[in-house]
C-alpha cells in the first residue's frame, strides 16, 4: 500500500490546527508541555527507584555467607557457601571442577580434622596442667645440730595429805602426750637453741618436711568456718599455745597444725581458732606457710598435747594404733620445768566407784585397794588397767573416766 499520501494529508491537517490556535494555543501547549515534562521527569525517577529496589532486593537475596571452621565439627565436610560457578563453563568443565573441588574439600576436611584433634589435645593438656595438683617440694634444711643441754633433776612430788577412804592420783604432764609436747618444744628452743625443724624431727622421728605449694590458694575449715590457710592456722596456733612462747616453738606448732589439717582433708576437726592472733604469731606462721610433715609420701598424723611426763607416750599404749613416727621419745625438760608435772588429785572411794561403775557397767567389790591393777607401757604411761579383777580397760580411757590430766599416773589408796 502507498502510505505517503495519507501521511501528507495528516501532516497538513496538523499544521492547520497549530496555525489556527495562535496565542491561546501556545499557552495550552506550554501547559501540556509542562505536564509532559513533569511526566518525563517523574517516570524515569519511579523507574530508577523501582530498578534500585529490585537490585537491592536481588542483592539482599544473593547476600551469601561462608561457613567458618568453627561452624562445624571435624566430622563434616566444609562447604563454601558462595556464588555458583560461572555459567560460561561447559558441562564437562563444570563436572571436572566439581570433582576437583570435592577432592580439595575432602583434603581440607581431613586437614581440619587433624588440626582440630591437635587443638583438642593441646587444650586437654592445658586443662590437665591447670588442674593437676602441684607436687610438694622439699623444704630447705634449717636444723641446728645442737645437743640437749644439761637437764635438771625432775621435780619432786608435793606432799600428799590424803584422808582415809581416799584415792590419790599423781599425774605427770597434760593431755594424751602422743607426738609433740608444746611445752617441751618451747623448752628445747629456749634451753638448747633448737630450730622448729629440730623440734619436729625429734617429736615425729622418721618424718620429713615438704612444702605443699598450695597453701596460698587453698581454703581450710575449722568448726564449720572456712578461711585461708594463714589466718586459720594462726588462729589455731594462738588458741593452742598463746603468743609468749619462743618463735621456733610457734613455728613448729604452725607446721604441726597445718599438717594435721591436711591429714584430715583440709579440716581441722577438733582444733579451734582464737580470734585476733597477735602479729608475732601471724609472722611465725607465715614464715613456714605451706610446710607439712610427710611420712612415706603421705601426710603425717601430727598430734600434740600440752606436756609430757618426761617422755612422750607410744601411740599404741594410748590409742591402740601403732604408728612408726608416734613412738615414745624423751622430753626431758618437761619433767624439770613443766608446771603440770607431779599434779596431785584426791578422790573419795565413793566418787571413784560411781564413775567407774557408770562408765564400764561393773559392780566393784567392797575393797577399793583391789580396784586398780596397772600395766605400764613406754615412757611411764598406763597402757591397761584391770578393774577389780573383772575387766581390762585402756589406761587413757580410765584417765578420761576419772578426769585426770594424763595417763602417766600413779595411784594409791588411803585405808
């Protein structure tokens, strides 16, 4: 079809219309143009906004992340979550690359597993090293080598004025007298110049000193109250021997207390603290902090008492327990200087009868002179007693029954 003629006619018509509009037409055209221009500005803006939103949405949808090694355990293969391979690759190339990628991934996984295993082993070793108890270390020797000086004669027993029908008990020392004598330790330090180590090795023969290495960080308990080692040990030492004894005797007491606590799993058991120990006691305890007595690789049972009858008691005679380092040893100064040596106690036969029968379930005879037949063990301590020919009892147990100071005693009856 010939389209030129109609197009020429249409052009003529349009030209005639434009010429006929004149001024008013110009204004209308400008207004229309303005609207057209506004549409021209607006439409591209909306288009650009839409395209930007679509691009942003597309960007958000394709915001991939990459898994880290820590996101998976070593049993899983790591997969790299990134954009897919280039689409320009052929199918064969893609398969080859995929296989190579899988092989590399498997190798990386194996390497990672080995690395994780190594890290786990290192962490386990670190944890074990941190939790493993510190090995005790030997304490430097501070023995003096000093010999015991001249010992005065034992104190004389005071005169006894017993009435008819009374028992007379003469005791030497105070306490069970097994292990260290607290007064004896002070006398050895004062009169023989012994160090705390001399004292400890004398009263606990065969033991040796080690530092636990844990005293500064551990907690111990006394009477249900827990605290740091220094404050608790100082409080117990203060209650046991006060603050006026020789510094070496105080240090020996501190080591004995700490060892006793360690023997019972950081519990002081029957030992109690006294508040506000003075500075000299604290300083003495601090100077031996962590030091404990051992025997054959274990903590020693470092029992102690106030004083002895000139020698300590054999543990077996008192507690029926044979402990090698708790045998009877001399404590000579006790007999010469201890105020508890030669203590006299009188009791009526009726009072003795009441106490013995009540404790042991016996009916004693009418002859009090037959009630006690004593057997002595090491150091002058009563190991056993035959009561009125009826029953054997431990000498220390009878001491408790009658309220005597110690089982190192002699008994007589005043007819």
